[in-house]
C-alpha cells in the first residue's frame, strides 16, 4: 500500500482544524480527531482519551475502525482507564512521552485482555500526549496497527500535529463548559436572591400591610362606639407600620446600600454593623475599619455581599453573641473579615452537600468572591465560631 503524500496529510490536517474551529461538543471533537488520525496515520483504529483529573481517570466514548475516512464508527458507551494504572495510555498521560511500540505483547504496560475478549490482534501502537497551551495534560491520542506494519518516524510527526489540534479543540471545549457552568451558577445565585427577597417581603412588609388594612377597618368600626379605644388601636398600628418601614429599609440597604456607592467598602461595613447590631441578641461591632482604597463599583458590591452574608449567617444560623467586622489594607490588597463566637460548622461537609440543599449562604459568598477575583477562606469548626476572610487584590 503506497503511503499518503505529504500534501494529502497537510490537506487532512487543515480540514480537521477547520472542522474543529469553535466546536464545543466533545463527542464531535473525539469522533472527528479519531477519524482524521485513522486516515493520516494509516491505522486500523484510533482512540482519543480525555484526562479526568477529578476522578483520576482517562475516558473515551468513540472508536474508529478501518483505514479510510468515512469509515464506520464503533460507538462505545464509555471507556475508562485509571490514570495511575498499568496501560500505555495512562503511562503517556502521566509522563507526556510519546510511545511507538512495534511489539505490544512484549511490553508489560500493554493490556492484552481486550484482544483476548474480541479476537482482535494488536501488532503496533503509537501513543502521543495531548496538552493545552499552558502545558496541562488534556488527553492522549492512541493509534493501533499501521497498514504496512510498524508505525514510522514520519507518523510520529503527523501524530504530534494531530495532538496539537486536539489540544486546542479540547481546551476550547473545556472553556465552553466552564463558561456554561459559570452562567448557571450566576443564574442560580440571582434566582435564590430573588426568592429570598420575595420571602422577606411576603413575611415582613406584605404581612404587616395586610394586617394594617384589617386593623384600620376594625378601628373604623370601633370608633363609632369608643373613639379613645379606636385611637389606641390606630397608635398600635402606627408602631407596627414603622417597624415594617424599618424592615423595608433593611431590604433596600441589602439590595443597594447608598453608603457603599458614596463612601466605599469601609463605610458600608460600619453602616452594616450599626444596622444589624442587636438582632437576635448579637453584639455586632466594626472593629478595625480603616481601608480607604476604592475599587470598581461591581467589585465593592461583590465584596459587600460577602461581608453582609457572613454577618447575617453569624447572627441567624450561627447564633453568635459577638460578631466583629474588619476592613483594612494589607500589602497589595484589602482584607475584609467577619469573625464570630457562634456554634461554628464543619466546612468540608457543608460545602460538599451545599448544592443539594438549594439554599443561598455560602454559595453566594463563594460566587461573589470568584466573580470579583478575590480569595475567600472559611475557618470554622463545631463549637469554635467562624471566621470568613476575603482578600481583594488592588490589581
């Protein structure tokens, strides 16, 4: 069989790059690259394994057969190999070293069990690593059984070119998936914030207004017989409406604190401490608040969200008697910290099951910190209180 010309190889590679441009479907990426690899390397079949660092595995879902483009594709539900296991693909994923093996059965890393189950005979293998532009290992491309015997040195060069194209494509897939996940997280935080706002308005202001309307109607009836008693009822209603007005102002302060826009994060932290001091019997104090550094409005809003959530959690769920808020400069960053002496919690277990509980709290703090480029740390344990620390870099 005559080898493919270099012009034909180049044409196939350019066609692959064009087909994969802005392709975010990982299934299509796997299929298109393995088809091109089978053709360019004149292999019997090819497999692209993707590195899954979270599960310490390599996985693939498509395998091509035959030696020409347009050949049939064997769909496999899923192939998974342990990243620390004994296999040629795992070895290349760990070391990043290209492997060209002419006698697979003589290599201790070769797993012959697949051949034994299927009746297939592996005669030669070419395995190359797939890296991102920042040298992260994204996957491994493996070709099996060259049409004319062992793979050649020029096949290595073509395989490396294929791996480069595959790395760009897989990196784009990951970026697209990360962007989609970020959008969903932002939507979830916003949706839960709306639900909480609706709940606070319903349980507070709306309920008070409904009771006030009923109280006024009763006072009107009572005034026909006992004006002093009716006036006393109205005075009570006035007190409840003023309390409802305070609750509404608290909600508006949480949504858009004007002091944050006018005077910055430090002033907003002082105002928050004064506003929530005494709630649920907690003593809230602005302990060290001396940072004058101003940030972009969205950064200050995100940082204030973290401070507000941490303080509210300390009062409402942590049942803290003492809560302190700090906002100060340290080196090239502003440090915002909320400490309390409440009941504390197990940080690891809380974060692990947080998504399934569907509440806001820590999720909103983590997302707010991430979106403004700040570092959030949580230090807590049962019975030992909680410290929430946010580092906002100047840059």
